C-alpha cells in the first residue's frame, strides 16, 4: 500500500478544518441557522439544494441530513465533481453512508479500520478519512473500493466508488435528455386517455422512473423504493413494470421490464 501524502498536501480540507475556518471568520452562528432551517425542509427540497449549493460546509450538512433520512448517496444527484473539495465531500458521504450501516465491516487495508472504529462525527474519523482519500492521489477510485473492502452490492448505493456494472447502468443517465425527448414524442402521439396528465407530466415521471431504475442496478424492488424516497410517491412493482414497458416502446431500450 503506497504511503499517503503529508497532511498539508492538496487543496482539499477536512470537515473539522472547514468548521474551524468558519469559526475564525465569525460565521458559525450563521451556519448553524442555515442548518437549522434545512432540518424542516422536505426531502425533495434537500435533494434540489444538494445539486446546486456552492458552499462546501453547507453541502456536507445536506449530505448528513439526507443520510439521516436514509436517502442513499446515488440519489443525491448530480455527482458534484466541479471542484476538488466537493468531490472529496461526495466521496466522504459514500464512506459515511457505508460505515453507519456496516459497523462490523473489516477493511482490506488494516490501517483504514479507523473508518469503522471511530465515530463519524469525531475529529479522529475525519482525520483518517482525509488520509485515506489522499492515499488515492487522483480522487475516488478502485483503490479506495479495494482498500475499504467493498463488494459490488455494497458499492451499488454509492455515488463515487462504482462497480463496473454500476458504471454500465449509469451511462444511460447521460442519455436522459435525449431519451426524455423520445418519451415525450410517444406521449404526444398517445396522450393520457383520462386527460389527467399532460404529455410533459408523463414524460417527467417516466424519466424519473428510468433514472432510479438504473441507479438501482435494474432491480425493480429497489427502484420502487428509490422512487418513493426521491419523490415521496408510492410506486408498486407492477406499476413500475408497466412504466418500463412504455419506456422500452418509446426509446428502443431493451430488457427493462423483463425479470
């Protein structure tokens, strides 16, 4: 295992360091008010905000709030990789999600066991986490997945440490604008018979269903659960299958509704 860089290397900061800087600027009270205001927000609003917030400390607070609501990292779209700091925190949210739900896990690299041994909100945990992250040099990678000892199933809910199968499924997400146009065209040709939903409404719902289906690794039961968590709406497995059949017809995608 390569030696990690020195603690001062790179431009990323740990969460405790960001908090100390916040305190030094006299902004801790304002930050706490922001967090308190978010606690009463709907999950949908939190998901919208995590996609656009620019302040890294607020971004991390959102990740913790969504984690507490059992919203897996993969639903906290899009992947925030426009800065090294946000990418680190996105990876950190993956790790936090995993260790909370797998407290008895043994890491492949023994020196990384501090991710499980220390509480997620402690200085020690954050110290180990940034040390582990910097050991990968180039950001989230297979090296981190291997070192933590993640199986493909354990990597499925994550945003950054993906298995090959997850990468394949999520490539479909890059085509969502194009696929959405195809779905809309089909909806315009075959409008809702009851007249309750516009073609755009049906398109938006089916795009969201396709999105969560791919994020769930084409697992229908998990996709229905993800849909409920992301939208607050129930979706039965049977209804999901019917929607996937309609998506297949509109887009030409194959093997969505079978199984």
